[in-house]
C-alpha cells in the first residue's frame, strides 16, 4: 500500500489546530485530562522528563546530577540543552512564564 504524505502546509495547520486546543484549556487539570487522552503514558513521561531537564539546566544543575535526579539519558539532556541554547526560544519562554505564574500564584489546578 502506498503511503501518502500530507503537504507541509496542511501539517502545519494541524499542528496550529493542536496548539489552539491546548491554549483554549483553562486550567492545569484540563490540560492534564487532554494530554492523558492525547498521549500514550510513555509519550507523556518523555515530555514531562524533557520539561524537568529544561528546568534543571536552566538552574545550572550539572548534567550528571540531572541524570541522577531524573533518570533520563545523557542524549535527552544534551538534546534539551541544545534546544535551550540554539532552539527557537520556546523553553526559555515557557520557563519565564511558569516562573512568573508561580510568583503570582496564578496556576489554576
């Protein structure tokens, strides 16, 4: 059977549609419900692991300590570090916003 691929434009629209769905959710609890339905447990763990790694790298925790604390591979730690240093700025943006929300106590469960 021939595999069909979607044009890039259509793939980008699908991604933007997903982002809009996440953005429309109003609380951490709603995001939790959505992501648990959307992702496999392994996918959700991998995403959560990368987020924890990003937070620890941002706090200047050494890579070996990050590996001890999280159990993730050095390849994952390196990939996250590269994204923090050379990516599009998404991690840095989210880290800053999460820190501001915690300060203000603005996280809804």
